[in-house]
């Protein structure tokens, strides 16, 4: 029990440092009056968006909480779930609020600090990003430890082993709150940011011929708001969900795997939390290591960021051995390798993403070269590259699955899927997800850094700062683009591993659901019976016939794959429609408000912000509802087997599709930048115009539909988990 | 046994009518000298391509046949397999050869007949398409009946039930020959056709500003050759594979499902063959029903085609009841509904495809409208539409799976997955695939009609026929575009159902493989043992732990999903590279050969044909090898469970991805045509240019990568099936 208290302590420390970094940032000057005004516009836009989103989210939360309360009333869920659900959502929303507040205060301060020196700018931007990272891990661990203490106090069960199972499966459902919040943040934020971006580009760059971030473009503030909304709040909520999901499902799987070993069970539950807690301390250490010399190149800037991340990762890898040894795992060595497999997988996926999307490498340069034959070949080669790029993350995840499973069962290949080994192996896969996310405090800082640097650049441009300053913010921004790409890869990879962990722990929820409903005995096909409380996962798989020859499973796999594509289609079209509205508004302003182009009049920024906000809120409803309803319907029609098929199909197709979309989008973006740097005819050439088309197509790919799939993968599992009782009680087939 | 002889009879009748239609077409005049010359160019190009391809294919067949011989020597396969493999490939190749020969003879004759009347043109084109349809079904049934008679004579087994299992599982492996041939025909043909098309368009339409099919464009003959290579030979080989695969896997599943019921077992094996045989007669009837009045609109032309297809379909549906009743199935009614479920699914998927790709409906018009804001929004909305369009086919296939399974087991929902019901239900799913393909004789005729009409139009354009004639060929061509779209949907749907049937019969091959290796007993997890010969599919699933919690299955699902994307990426890039070569050649000819643009000199068509041929042959190797090697590797590493995961993942993601690509591509094509008809600014407007970009991107989508996925889905299953013995004998994990 002693070690457990590390978790709330880490949480408090994370929040204290977040506050400290926030305060230090706030001490910086915001610069000139113009800079302040622009920053205020962006801040107000972002906050007005957030306010609007939280209104919608609150309504959805009330409806769902009532639904869960009704389910609890009928014994289909336990009484804690509605409350757990609400706190999960509340803390995730709070993290988004703090993160975005910080980011929007930081952009002008970063631009101003850059006037002093590059290093100062990097410090301001990165430490502001760290606020987001630390708030996310801090609030997540706070929620986890609070619920553990509450449930440990209130849940009554004569059998300590069973009590822990009850606690962890209940806690897992608070992930549903985080998932719902993430859904709206990622999907709504994604639609918002790209509607503004595409709209701004189409009229501004293409029709009016004015550069990016030009203050004469009415949509430019909305575009900057979008960076915060999508890349700070959206990304944060996404990873908050993965973080909670991986820790909680590992805990649930640990409670199940060690149920026959009461002395270890509690430690198996604590292990993921404690690894995460130690990760917090090491992330904070890493943040302090990020600094650079003056006049650093992008590569040197990158090195300094990497130093922070890598030192944290190496230290957590080392610490894991100690943690698992001290917790008394007999196979502490094997489980440590499971954790490290996840940690390494995150890094490899990030590197792979960089290879396929950075214009320092062949693939993206090939896309740029294809621009010489026009936009069509840019699209074809970008998609070809994106499709092929899925190999690296998939093979990495497959290796991570196999290695983390095998080392958790001490490479007992002969009995790989025996009852005992299956639950230990799945615990190994889940804890690999925790490993990947253990350094989230600092990896998320590098992600959130990107939009801050981007906004700082925008602010510098709009307030007409000196070219030297602009050059420095460009350097910071270029770095941000790279971290954004690797960050996306990391987010997808962690979603996939978390999704797997959730898939595994789904069966645990089904067990609890059956027990709650009084189904105490499984009748297996051969006539044997097994007590539900003691049934192994193998027994459950046999009982529910979750095999690949079961048509319900096959139907589920097809539907799951389809969901990934449908979700992409709906979000893509949403961006198209919302961007269309933005285009019309910008055209109207250019037409009706005299003097915008000469700079005499300020455009009506607020109106564009309002259009993006409204568009995002309206457009996100259908995909969001589908993501919640389809798993429920699948369960009601096809039962547990169908749900598992749905989750597996959605995970397989969704993961690969997400990688494809993120990497194609990233590569198009950088192919354009490559030409803008003067290659193949440079800015303004036909080739450049062709890559602008690619970049515009890539916008919803990489920032809306692709990242939304991370959410879909996890949310469908979460919905299945909270509905497990209902599915166990009733299905048509 | 008496009914069986319907199968060879149907086969001979099909071939006789094919010959009859061919002879009648050859009696038509080829028109003017110019028309003859152009037709000869196309014919020679197509044949030189085919010759080159068959060289490569022969080499691959020799290597694989040797490999299978070695496997047979070591007892990992039986001795018949190398020969069965070769005939499967040979007959498929022969069908492609006849079909393409006919198509290339028919195009000028169609153009010339159109000069007489529209109806004459339709007759010539459609009946030439019917040659392909009838040759495919005729040769497939010939191969099937010959092998059945040979094996029935030579296979020795005391137990009649076991003998039939041996025969059917052996016959199934000849599908591997058809698959390998289809791989090269579809992938090679797909790359060929789009390299030529994209190359011709990029330089001709975009740079030189000359219309499609202009004889001054050096790539125009290659483009017309490509239509034959891709849409006739490629489509034919694809459906030949589905046709054989569905019949043979149904036979294998029938032999297994009825092994305890010797009096019915043979009839269960014959049932799919006899349904196919009756389908042949009804298809021929349908072909004769296709005729139209003069000056028919496209809609009326469509109606006359539909009349032929629908009458065949309705009659086969009715006949099925009789066939299954006469064969003595106690559940003849239920199984008939399984067949009809498949038949209906094919029609619904075709209709859905038409809705999403025809510019008579909202989705494609929406894409056209988005062209007003440039090419980027065309791409975004086209992809969005394509993503969303996956809903119809997936839901249809899911319903077909569930309905055909349930009605095969008389809606015994309570024991849906019991040992007996599982094998009956899977037989129901397989026979649904046979139902979908039962009218292939005529549906393939409508597919092959498309490129013939297209080439006729090309011929009319190049030989400068009167505008009135051009208008009529345009009407025939427009009809061809619609049948091409529905045909594509049908090909994908049948690939998915066939893939499912193959997945189910894979386990049957594993059983035979184990028996051959002397593994006579399965030791189940609970310590029970079951004889392999008598083990149910449920026992096998339990033994190999093919559940969704098995990490090997999960790894397989990820890898299968990835394979679909990787395959698409490789084929997309192949088109990009090969098109690039074509662009360079066309530019060179424009530059170096004086007088092309004024029409004084003929361009060097042959050189462009050679470039496309060479490009296709080179580029298809890597994706083809991967499609064969990955299932083998997965089996060697992850065993039976991993292979099934791979197949299920590949099937789920591959099917959805194929639909997405085909529908996006089709919709872009028709959005362009919609604008060309005078909407939104018409030809030459900015909006039109934007849709040309969409169309060019759509070319490899709908004609290369998308259709190639049909092959991948089936080929991976086929490889798994022939390697089942090896996988059963050895796997790393």
C-alpha cells in the first residue's frame, strides 16, 4: 500500500510544476500593443470555442450519465459508474481548459521572448507546452488515485481478491468519461481547425494571393485559434484518454491475472500507476533538460528536445526494473521487458513517421518531385507513400504485442495460450501500453509546443515584427512541425496499444456484468460448467465462441472496418462543408468591407471564429453519435462475439487507416515546404501550386480524420466496456 | 450422379454459344481502312502485352508448381496439387486470351455497326462481351468437372465420405492457379491501363490541350489497349477466380458438413456446381433478351441490359428451389434462401455503387459542385463520399452472411454456433457466394461490353467518323461506364463472399494436412481428445485457439489490414512511376517527331505500348510476391491462428478499402463527365480542370489498386489453403 501513495504525490507534484511553469511564463511580457491585441483575439476565440464545446459536451454528459444511472438502477451497471463517468470527463475537460489557456497566453510571449533570443523563445514555448503535459498526467493520476481510495473504502466484499476486481472494473468505466470528452475535443477541434485553415488558404492564398497568417485575411485568427483547439486541446484529450485507458485496463487485467495470488494482486493493480507516477517525476526532469544555444539550427533545436525526451525514456526504462522488482513480481524481469517493448515501440513509430513525412528523406522528396506533373500526381504519390508507410507502425505494434506477451509469460511458447498464460500475457500487452505512455508528461509537452510556436510565428507575422525575429520563429515553427508529426505517430500508436488493452479488459467487464446479473455459471460446449467468477479468458472465449469462424465475429469485423472508413468520411465531409462556409464568409468580407486589402480596415475576425465554432459543433454530432451507438447496437444484435469482432476490426482497419491519413497529410505538408525552400522551382512555381493542392487535401487527413480515428478505436472499446452488462444480458442472436 | 453431368454439359454449351457469338461478330465488317488499321494497332498491342505477361506468368507457374511438387514429395500436400494448380492457371489464361481476342476484334466492328444503327452496335458489342462471360464460366466448369471425374476415378479410399473430402479439398487447390493468374492479370493489367491512361491524359489533355482519343496523342493506342488489358482480361481473370473459388469451397464445406450423412454428401458437393450449370443456361437466355429500339436513350439502353441480367437472376432464384429440392436436401427451402441472399446482395451492392458513382445522384453532383473551389476540394469531397459509400456494401454483406448462415441452420438461433450448425451455416455462406456468381455468364458480359464500347468510341474518334456516329458510340460508352461501376461493385462483393468461403474451407485443408502428416488426434485444452478426422470446426477453433484474445490472431489481423494498405500503396506508386515514363515518352515524341500536331506524321504508338507493357511487368512483381510470401511467413511464424487472423483482417480492411477506392474513383470520373455535359461552367472551365485532377487521381483508384484488392483477398486465402499442410506441421509460436 505504501508504494501506492507515490501516485497521488506524483499527481500533486505534476500540478505544482505545471503551475510553476505557468506562472513563469506569465511573467514574460506580451510585447507590443499590436502583439497583445492579436493574442487577445486568438485567446478569446479559443475560449469562446471551448465554452461552446463544453456546453454541447455538458448536455451529452448529462444524457449519458442519466442513461448509466438507469442502467445501474436495473442492475446492468454498478452505482458508481455514472459518477466515475462524470469525473473522467470533467478532469479531461479541465486539462484541456488549462492547456489551452496556457497556450494562448504563451504565443505572444514566445514571440516576444524570441526578440530577445532563440533560446528564450524555445524555453517559453516548450515550458508552456509542458504545462499541458503535466496538467494532463497530473489530473489523470489525481482522478485515478482518488477513485481508488474512494472505492477501496466503500466497496464491500468479503473476498479481497474479488473486491479488487470490482474496484478496477468500476474504475475502468471512468475512462468512458475521458473518451467522450476526447471525442468532442478531437473531432470538434479537428473540424474547427481545418475548416478555418482550408477556408483561409483557399481564399487567402489561392484567390487573393496573400501569404499565410496575413492580418488582412479575415479567417487568419480562426486559423490560429484552430491550432490551439485542435493540436493543444484535441491532442491533450486524446492522450489523456489513452493514459487513463492504459493504466486502468492494466489494473483491471492485473486484478484478474493475479486473483489466485492475493499477496501480489494489489501490486499488480498498482504497478501501472506507479510506473506512471515515476514517469511524471522523470518527465519533469526531462523538461528542465531542454535548452539550446543561441543561433541553433533546427537540427540542434530538435536535439535539445530529444535530449529531454530520451533521458526521461531511458531513466523510466531503468526505473521499471526497480519498480517491478520492489513490487515483488517473480517475473519482474520479463514484465520490465514488456514495459520497455511499449516504450520502444512509441519511439520507433515516431521515427518511422518522421522518415515518411519529413522532407529530409526520400519519400516526401519524391512527392515534391511528382509535383512537376501537376496536382494529380502529387495526390497519387502522396497516397501511395501514405499507404506504404503503414508498414513500420504495424510491424512495430505487432512486435510489441508479441514481445510484451511472450516476456510476460517467460517465453513459455509451448503453452502460449493456456488459461494462466493468456491472462498474464494480456497483462503484459496492457503494461506495454503504460510503458509507451509513461513519459507522456514530456512527450505531450513537445506536442503542445508545436501550436504555441506556430501561433508565435503567426503573431510575429501579423504584428509586423522584424524579419530576424520572423526567421527565428520560423525555426521554432519548423521544429514544431516535426514534433507534430512524431507526436501524431505516438498518439496513434498509443491508441492502438490502449485499444488492445481495452479489448482484453472488455472480457473482464463481461464477467462482472454476468455476476451482477446473477449468471454465476458458464455452460461450455462440451457440457462442462465453470463458475463465472473463476472462469479463465479461455473459458469465456469458448463460451461466447469468439472465434474467426463465428459469423457474428465476422460480421463484427466487417462492421468495425467499415466504422473506421465511415468515421473518416463523415469528418472529411464535415471539414469540406464547414470550410465552404468559411470561404463564403471570407469572400463576403473582401467584397463588402472596404479597405481590408489596403490594410485600412480590420476584417471581422470574430465572425470567422463564430462560423468555425458553429460548423464544428454541428458537424461533429453525427460521427460522434455513430461512434457511441454502433457498438451498442452491435452488442444488442450480435452479442459479446459480435462486439469483440467490431472492436478487433475497428482496431485493425482504424489503426492502419489513421497512420495512412496522418502520414499522407504530413508528407504533403512537407513536400510543399520543401518546394517553398526553393527546390524544383520554388514558391509560386507550377510545382508549388500543385503541392498547395496536396497540402490542402492533407489538412483534414492529418488533423481531422486521421486523429479522430484514435478516438474511435478507444471510444468503441469504452462504450463496449460500459455496456458489457447489457450485452451479457441481452442479444438478439 | 446423374445431375452432375449437367455440369460438363453446361460447360460445353457455354463454349459453343461463345463460339457462335464470336463467329457472328466476325462476320460483321470492320469498316473503313482507317478503322481497320486502328483496330489492328490496338489488337497487336493487346496481344503483345498478353504474350509478354504470359511469359512472366509461365515462369512463376513453373516455380510454384515445382514448389508444390517438393511439398507433395515431403507429404505436405498431395500429388495432384501441382497439376491441379497448373490447369487452374491455364484455363484462366485461356479465358483471358479468348476474351481479349474477341474484344479487340469487336471494337471496330461495333463502331461500324453503329453506323448502321444503335441497336446493331449494342448487339455486336454486348454479344462480344458475352463471349468473355461464356468462355469464363465454360472453361471454369470444364476444369471443375474434369477434375472431379479424374479424382473420383483415381483417389482411393475405403470410406466414401472421406474420399469426397479428399477430392474436394484437392480440387480447391486448383483455385490457386486461377488466383495466381488473376493476380498477374489484374495487377499487371491494372498498372498497364492506368499508366497509359494517366500518361495520355497528363500530356495530351492537360499540356497539349488535345481531346481524349485524339490520334495525334502517341499514348492513345496504349490507352485503348489498356481498356482491354485491364477491364476485359483483368476483370475476367478476377471473376474466374471468384467463380471457381466459391464453387470449390462450397463443395469442400459440403463434403465436410454432410460427412455423417453419406446419402446427401455427394449432392452437397454437386449442389454449387449444378446451380452454376443452370446459371449458364439462364445466362445464355438472358443474352438473347438484350436488344433495344433505335434512338434509345442511355436509360433505355440500360433497361435492355438490365432486362437480360434481371430475367436470368429471377429465373436462377426460382430454379434454385427446384435444384435443391431435387437434390434431396431436407432444408432445401432454407438453403435456397441462402443462395438468394447472395444473389440479392450482388444486385444491391451494384445498385449502391451506381448511386454513389453516377452523376444522376446527389453524391457525385456534390463532388462536381465542390470543383468550384478547386481541385483540393474535389479530392476531399470525393474521398469523403468514397469513405461513406462503404456503408452500403458492408451492411449488405453482413446481412448476406447472417441471413445465409441462419437460413442454412433453419434459424436455430439458440444453438447458432453448435458443432453441427457451424458447418451447415458456413456451407450456407459459401453457397450464397455461388448464388451471387450464378449469373456470371451474363453479368460478366455486361462488364466486358464496357471496354468494347469504349474502344469503339475511340476507334470512331480516331478514324474521324461522322458526328452522328460519334454521338451513338458515346451513348454506348456512357452505358459502359455505368456497367463498369456496377460490375466493379459486383466483383468486390463476390470477392468478399468468396474470401469468406475460402476462410471457412481453410480449416478443412488444415484437417487434411494434419491427417496427411499423421496427426490423428487433437488434444483439447480440457484434456479431452478428438479424432482429427471427426473433429468439428468448433473443436479446431478451440484447439488452435483462434480467438480474438490470442495475440497471434491479433497480430494476424493487424498484418492483414496492413497488407491491404501496402498492396494499394505499391500499386498506386507503380502507376505513378509507369505513368511518369509514359509522360516522358509522349513529350519526347511531341518534341522530336515533327508534324505530329498537324496530323502529317503518325506518332510512334508501338513504343508507348511497349513502355506500358514493360512498366506493368516490372512493377507488378513486388506486390505480387508479397501477396504470396506474407501468408506463408505468417503461417510459419504465427501458425494457423495467425493465418486466420491475417485472412480475416485482410478481408475486413481489404473489402472496405476496395469499395472506397472503386467508388471514389468512379465518382470523380462521373463528376468530370457531369461538368463536361455543360453543368457548372462546362468543358474548359476552372471547375472542369479541377475535376480532371480528380479523375486522374481516380484512375489508379478504381482501375488498379481497388480491383487489385479483390485479388489480394482471395489470393491470400488460396496461399493459406495450399500451405495448410506446412502451417499445420510447423510454426514458430
